[in-house]
C-alpha cells in the first residue's frame, strides 16, 4: 500500500515557517519613508512644483522603495493577518471621533500655553487643480504609506520583539516626534497611540488607515475651505490666549478632557490575542529608530525663533 500523494501546494511538516517582520525592518522602513517623503517633496517644491503634486510624486518614490529596498518585509506584511483582515467601518468611525477629540484637545493645551507655537504648524493649502492632488496625496496616499511603515511594519516588528504595550508606545512616540513641530507633536501623539491600539484591538491595519485618512482629509479640507476667508477680528482670541488668567484654566480643561478621552480609548481598545506577540524576543531599539527621533528633534529645533535667527545670520554671513 503506497502513501497518498501530497499536493505540491501544501507545505510539508518540516518546512520552516515564513520569516515575520523584524523590529529592525520597521525602524528602517519608517526612517526611509520620512527621509524620502521630505526630501523629494522639498526638492520638487523648491523647483516650483505645487504642494499636492510634490506629495504625489513623493508617494510614488516611497512606493518604489517599498517594492525594491523593502521587498522582504513588505512580503511578510502581505502575508500577515493585519493586512488580510478587512476593516470594520463602524469601529473605525467611532475610534476616529474619539481620537480626533483627544488630538485636538492636547494640541489646544500646547497652543494655549505657547500661543506663538501655532505659527509653526505646517499648513497644507493649495488651490485649483492641485487642490485635488493635495486631497488625494495628503488625505489618502500619504496616510496609507505612513500606516504601512508605522502601524504595519514598525508596530508589528516591535510587538514580535517586546509585546503589545511596548510596541504601542514606541511606534506612537516615533510617529509623533517625526512630525517635528512641537504643537503638531502634542496633537499627533494621542492620535498615534489610538491608531496603534485600534490596530491591535481589531487585528486589521485597514482600520488605522481609515482613521488616519479621515483625519488628514478633514484637516486639508478645512484648510482649503478657510484659506483666504475673512474670519473677523482675531485680536480678542489672541488676547485671551495671552492672558494667563484665562489661558491656564482653558489649557487645564482641555487637558483633562483629552486625558479622559484617552483613558476611554485605552480601556476600550484592548489588544486581541495574537500568536506573533513576543514571538521573536529581542531589542526593538536600533540606529534607525534613534534616527527617527533625531529627525524630529532637529525639525523641532528649527521652529524655535532663536535657531531660525541663527540660521538667518549664518546665511547672511556666507553670502
């Protein structure tokens, strides 16, 4: 009696498991995305390319890097359950509302205590046909690329190395700090933590993509709607923020509200059991992760008035 034939498509019991995503993969992918996205868009804008088109081309550049330089970790991500699990729109929309409220509350705290910091927040505004390119790039494609890098590769790699809690914190800090501008970091940090917990809770990367895309689309859409409009005399609001007797209670109230929302998010979005958690124990910290943090620190330093003045003086001396 002969043994039955084993179909060639089925793995044999002795076949080694396919390699998963490493923490180092996620760190390198996130750093590469940041460098490519900022360098490509900055060079194109310097040559007169509109903002939306520049962001679209930077996304194309990152897509090329993803399928060439990061082909192995991307293949691992495509096999991962996080990629293959479809989104839950109701869950994503509910998480978006809470994450949006917490994000804006903490941003308000920072801007209230440091009114001048609001001027450093980047404005994604365009007009004409490029506005549609901006909505596509900043509202959908860039969020998708950032979710693949941070909640797809980095979060998963850190989970396999150190577990859910560490991965949620490290990926969130890296994502927030990478935005550079202190006021933006204050608002993005709670959003990033909500995205990490949402991914761990739902087991799907696509829920984070939905929330991130909604957040960016709303921000770009509001910026385009308000651009050039007469919003009336803002002197009264500026004086209120500059008055400690009013600013401190406002910041305290916004901070307490934001903290309460984050507690609700943390208790609600509990991670689902996953066999990959701590499946490859090891360090999550690497030179690439440090590079992301330094990238953000340098960008934040360049927003400080004293540093900007020093840069201006240096440029003048070199001419």
